[in-house]
């Protein structure tokens, strides 16, 4: 019962981790494809790419459209304003 108390107190909490499991499933099912990423650097680059893509999906943004937009903006963009390139900002501008 003590572990269920936060769920009962805050109705937005989920009882299971199905959302996280579904997000990781494409990576887990394709694990053999990623075994030989080429190098440690290739593995890190792939992890960054997966993180960006999944973040866009979690924010209901088309990852390909968002990444295309970011790549078009990033050359002339100041590093101090990088938060303007995040998926939820893109969704607000696209709407």
C-alpha cells in the first residue's frame, strides 16, 4: 500500500511503465543492427540521434520535419538561444 499512495494522491501518475517500454521497443528489437556502430563515437552519435528523435515524438512533432528545420536554422543561430530550436518551440511555431 505505501508504494500505491503516490498514485492515489496524484492521479496523473501511471501504475505501469508501458509508455517507457513502448518508447524503447524499436531500439530493443533492432539491437542486432546496432551492435557494430563502427566505433565508440558512432555509438554515441547514434544515442544522440535516438534521443533527439524520441524527444520529438514525445512532443507530437514529426522528427524528420523538425530535424530538417533545425539543420536549416542552426548555422546562423546563437548558442545562447539554443532553447528556441527545441521540439516544443518548433511545434508552437508550426501551429
